[in-house]
């Protein structure tokens, strides 16, 4: 009988290391979209705090606590990561499982902002994007959620179907930045 | 061209899709006479100067915005969430 194997979206495509920047895929973890019903934002934030110790993040922000995180991911929407949401949250919000829908890539290295600047039309400098930031924007033509926990680490979430393109384009940018540094 | 999204900050226009004049928010009642629906669908101001338009921040936060801009100078002077504009009447 065939033995089925769980494959992550970027399976076999990463890691890639070029010129001091590494591109890898984060271990798969639960990702749930949490979208408050109209007028339930404050109640949801309290329920989140109670159940998981994390409130609902402000636009552009990410809150982390140990292995758990919640990142703002759009208008009235946040991604709860690392845990399945407590059933009590359903009273205040629509909860949808996004775990298999997103590719979670990790870019690390001193030149990581130069690499992302080739594709992302948002200022990711430390002044404009401090640790704990979450940005919805584009990577090339791909819609993306870009998380910055701190240091020289960025987590780039794109739709699962875009895993190949994302790895290809980010690798191209890594090569281009490394080539320029070598001049 | 940068659009000041109330949630995301100033963002490049490539993240947005324009819809048209903000009067799209003033939808006639369902049982309004055909003339009202005709006007709503087809008659639109096309000012040379300041105007208000609906823009969708599809590659960002997913919000519909009412953007104030000038069609002559291309200056963008403001943006608000469309639902706030609608709820404010």
C-alpha cells in the first residue's frame, strides 16, 4: 500500500544560501485567520488574551509569546500562528484554518533588506519597520504577508501555489545583491 | 504615486485598483425608479481638479478607500476607509 508523505509547500526548493543571506522554509505550524464580527473587536481581543495570552494586534503589528504569534494580516483580520484557536473565540470572530494555504519562507542575513527591496514596494528599513512588524504588500506580483520578528530575519508568507515562484524570485534577488556586493 | 492608506501608511499605487468616483457609495434604494439606477450606473462627474474616488487596497490590507486626489496635478491629499465615509453618511 502506498505510504502518503506530508509535503510542505516549498519541499525540495529550500534552503538556498547566497552571499550571506539564507532562504529557508519555516516548519509547518497551524495558521488560523481570525476576523472579528462587526463591533466585536474589543471583545475578541479580550477573549484572545484570556485563551492564548495574546491580544488582537494593531494594524501593521505582530505579537509573539513563546511559540505562539498573532500577526495583523489585513482589515479586521489577523493570523493566529502556532496554535488552534480556542473554541470560545468563535463567538466573536470568524475562524478559518489557513495552515495549508500559505508558504512560510524565512529570509535571514545582513543583506536581507537589500534582497527584499528588489521585490517589495514597502520601506523595510529598521526605522520604518521595527521588530514586531507585520506588512501586507507585494513580493513582485505576489500578494504577501511579511513579518519581522527582529534582527536580520524576515518571514515571507505567500500563497501555497506561489512557493516555486517565491523561491525563484527571492533567489534571483539574493544572487543580484551578492553580485553587486562582489563588485 | 503614493496613496496614504489609513491602515498601512503611504503605499505605492501598484498595490491598489481604482474603481471610480466615490458617488458609487450612494447606491439607490432597491426599489428606486429606473432613472435613479441609470444615473447611478452611467452618469458620473469627470472633474478637472479635486475629486474623490474609490480605490481597493487589494495587494495590501484589503480595504476599500475613498481617496481624495487632484486629476490635474495628480496630488493625492487624503484617504479614508470607505466604510467610515459610508457610515458617516
